[in-house]
C-alpha cells in the first residue's frame, strides 16, 4: 500500500496557496537529498516552496523537485518524500509534521567516524515501527 505522506504534502501545499500563505518544507538532509549544502544547518534545511519562489515545482509520490534561486544562482532541488519532516504555512505556522527515520548509511558512517558502535538495530526498529505513516502535529 502506498504512503499517504505525498498526498498530505500536496494537500497542505494547496491549502497554503489557496489561503495566500507561503508554504515551507522542513527537510532532514542526507545523501539522497539534493540541496545547496551551504544552507543546511544541523542536518536540516527549510525551503520556501511557494509558487513565486520555485520554478517547475513537482510534488510527486517519491520526490519533490523544483528549481530555486539561492544567493542569485539557480539550483535544481530534489527532496525524497521520506526526508520531509514538515510542511507548514510561514504566515501562521499551521501545517503538518512527519516522522523521519534516520538513514542507516548516515548512522553507520557517523558511528565509524566517531569510533562508536553503529545503531543499525535502533534505526531499523524506528523505520519498521510504522513505515510511511505520517504523524499529525499542529505547528504554531
């Protein structure tokens, strides 16, 4: 069964646009996410996905793609749906947050770099608990 997450993201985006609000995406960045790395803070980035800020915006079932300008330069952005942590209206903070499982590859590489034991079992447990099930949270 397909996840409801991309449908909910599209619905919140449409609601924001219809209300005249600016939709923002909070994204947990990993190796599968294509964003300008100089704007990533603490492994996360917040993106304006309003129609005025994006070009060729496509919110698909597997990924969100668009082109945007960062410091005056056009950059093609690719965000896998499973890396979206939240979508909300900048104007009033209302939207929806989602659980984002840490990627096993990221945990392993960080553990190897620090000399710690990888947390593969913990990551797999989180990912398999309720895969693809969004968590409804009101953001203010």
